[in-house]
């Protein structure tokens, strides 16, 4: 789906007033860029107050250029709604990070928690100190909605504050309704609940709440209702963090006491002073804790989460018992699982994608919670890269491609349906009350090397694959360990004659499927490398030695793979992706799109394919080698990972 000039690839989250999408911008000469597009929820797009708030976010956030604040690229109106385009953060928000860490029993080290909050302090302090570029006067900008959802940690360990949606500059005070509470209740200091004028200390308090949660895994109050939460924030002392976490360093207890003081005069006066205390604590530990350490933490959590999710689930029935997004199945032993190769780099560079096949889920609407109907059971075969060609090929060869490690990959956040504590405080006699509030995964060590079996498709006519389908696939990891050989090129392709209604994605290893037209998307385009026809270039490079770029080919209608091949250039091959149940596909760090996709034209040579299924918590890296003039079908069942 397009929004303005942006291709929306998949939804990352639905917030209180907007939807957040992973998106891609395509430019001339194959230029592409992955980014995030945030657009006002349809039912709010006609509400002038929300539109104004959204536009205010754009105006304010666009002024902020700081490493700890998500950068805004663009802002505009399209399809009767407003949107923001911003930097894509390849990582997790703190809510998800803490949840996943808990699920796999990876403690968040106090020093790492301090590092995260100190970095967020730095970003917020920058915002607080920002000045009008023309007048030079302080803007009086405060965030007012700091929460674990609005602080992101990238896989590279960068900490970024997002969502200045309700940020308010001092000079905009007249535009804000008196008594309206915005932000998330649990993170609001007393003065915000009382509807008092706010200053930067509101963000100090909220950050203190986030720190408390990171350190203890709990909120400082045990309130179960909004009213009791308000009561507790206003009048009750918070539960001492050491009661929740007895071994909490004393210095951090003191820091929490000061950050969470009900009386803001007793609180840190600003985020810089707060940050300074956190930095002192980190220094006192005698160990450095920086970006690299956060990246390590992210990798560990991601790796264990992935391992947990991929553990065979007793009684698992695809389509019914699918574990929650990013949540390891109950009973999965989290300890002792192998850690995975660290993620490195950021994949977000995109390239044009394709149109979904008939009868397949549309882009941006991945199946919720459960795999698509017909997903193979976990016992079913490992991924296959199956070549195809329009002739029967009765024999099967299974050379393997070793996949030495996982590559960095984006791990889109879990879609969150959060409550927006939106509205209406009735402030009365010092006690305000309330509220109509609503709206709402690498490898540290060498992982088991993955092997991608490349089968010379033994495909005869429509249904010649039955015997092979009954064979369980050989464990590819073992094969890889035994054969750490260089990646072999793929064999000449074979395309099977389709059988009506056949879905070949479950075909076991060694058996090539048929090229069922129903799974070949009638997409609008494939990709073609920007290199001179007929030239043989180094893998990943064009004839001038520069990094390859890609451009869409085959305008409407898009041919099936064999036709795409016929139109391909001499030094390229065609790869079709058949991924179960679906995945966001990156090739060579370029975002392709979400399956189903039309066949992709790739330069001959080796390529890295990254498959991400956020709902299943899966991030799989595959290495493939493409030969010029040949079509391939990359089959992978994430359900059997
Ligand atoms: N630039 C980004 N890169 C990656 N993920 C992002 C980005 N911006 C937002 N997200 C994801 O989307 C979620 C919601 O974002 P955001 O808080 O900006 O939306 P919102 O609609 O303003 O939500 P709310 O107003 O309810 O706080 C974040 O928690 C994060 O997981």
C-alpha cells in the first residue's frame, strides 16, 4: 500500500492516535530507503484537535536533531490523512525489551538500565534546552509522554526517544485545554495529575518511573485501577525498589528516590542532573557500559527469545496454538539455550517490492497470532531453495549452502494496542480525579550453522513428488557443521508444471514443488540490478565496482518466474520467495517487502536473504547463490525453525 511516495511494508504498532508502519521510499536509479511512517488513525484524521496535535509533533520533532531522538524526515498529507516519515530504529522499545528479557530470564543489568536511561536523559535534556532557531529563545519543550513504549533501543545499542506527539512548547500553552491530561497515567507525576503547569521535571519523573520498572520489573505502585493509581501517585509513597529487587545497588535506590519525588522541588531539576548521577553510578561499578554493551544485551535477549520460540512445542497445532508474538511457549526451558551470533549493522535499505498473490494476505495485514492455514507442522522440512525450470527433473541432488551466522536484521516491534490515557482530569481541591482514558530477536556464540539445502528439483509433472515428500529432511545444521564448504552455486533450474490448487510450500526437502500459479503472485514488478547487460560483475557490485542497485522491471502484468527470467538481463537470475507463513524479506540489506512477492531479479552471485516474522519472533538469515539466467524458488517454512 502506498501512502504518498512511501510504500507501507508492514505495521509496527498501533498507538493511541496513530499507526506506525515500516515503510520504504523508492527513488531514481534503484535508490531505496527503509523508514518509519506514522499516520493518524483514520477515525482521528478528521478531528482537528488530533490533527493539530500531530502537526505539532511534526513541527517540534523536526527541530530536534540529536542522536538520542528519532529523526524526522518528512511530514505531509496523503489519502485524507497526515503522516510523519522518520528514521527507522532497528530494535525494541523498552516495554518489549523488558518483557522479552523477563520471558527468557535474562536479567537487565543495573548498569545497562542506567545507561539506557542516561541516554534518554541526554536526548530529553537536548529537547528541553532547545531554542527557537530564529529568535534564539528557549522553546520550553517538554515531552510529557515518556514511557517504556517511547524509548527504543536499537540492535546496535543506540537509545532513541520517540513520539513527541504530545510534547508541548511553552508558547503553545494557549492551545492546550486546561485540565486535559495527556500521556500515560502510570508515568505521570502528581503535578500532571493535578493539571498544574508543567515543566521539564515531568519528564524527569516519567524517566524515573521507567528506570524503576527496568530495574525491578514492576511499577512502583501496586494499583490495579486508574483511580487507585492516581490516588497512589498523589498520596502514597512508592514501594521501595529494594523490596522488589533486594540486591539493587544503593546508589540506584537514591537516584530513584530523587527522580520520583512527589514534590518536584525535591526532584532532579532537569535531565542533565539526573543523567550525571546515573553516569556516576556507572563509573562506580568499575566497568564501562556503553553502546556496545547494550548491543550485547539486545543480542542476548533476541537470541534467547528466538531460541525459545523455535523450541518444539508439545501439542502444538499450527493455526491454533501459536505462541504470542515474541513470547516463548510456556514450558520452554529458557536456560542453557545457545546464544546466537550478534546482530550487526542495520539492514534498512530497501528496494521495490511486489504485489500480493491472489488469495494471500495483503501487505501490511499479516496474519495475527496464528500461521496461515495449511502451515506445516514443526516436524515438517527445513527451508529449501528449490530451483525451477520448465522441464521434469526426476533426480534429486542436495548440495548445501552453509549459513555461517545470522546477519543483523530489523526486529520490528510487537504491534502494541495501548491505552492512551487521553483525557479529562477534573481537578478539584488538590486531588484530581479523572479520567476518561482510552484509546489504546543472533548469536553471541557460534550458533548451529544453518544449512540451506538446494535441491535440484526432482519435479516431474504435476505430482511426481509424493515419495520424497514422505521423507523427513536431513537435519541441515548437522550437514552444515560437517561441511563448512564454500557456498556452491545453484544448479540449473527446473520449473514444475503446476497442479491445480497445489500449494508446494510444504514440500519436503528433496522434493521440488510445482510452480502453482496460485502461489506466484500476480505482482506488478520484479527487481533488476542496475548494471550493464551482459557484463559479469563481482557479487554485489556493478560493472563499475560500485554497490549494486536495483530497479523494478516488468510493469503490469508481472509474469511468472519463467517469464520474469526471460526478461531478465544476462547477468542476473530470478528468485521467487515462498515463505511460510509469511515474512518481511530483506536481500543484501535491502528491504524487499512482505511476502507474497513477485519473483525478484538478482545479480548473479551470492546474496544474503533475511526473513523476519515479527509475530512468530523469527529472524532467519539465509545465504544463497544465484547463477545468471536461472530461476530459483526459495522455500522456507518459519514454522519449522
Ligand atoms: N522510528 C521508529 N522506529 C521503529 N519503531 C518505531 C518508531 N517509532 C515508533 N515505533 C514503534 O511504534 C510504537 C508506537 O510509536 P509511537 O509511540 O510514536 O506511536 P503513538 O501512536 O504516538 O503511540 P502513543 O501516542 O500511544 O504513545 C513504539 O512503541 C515503537 O515500538
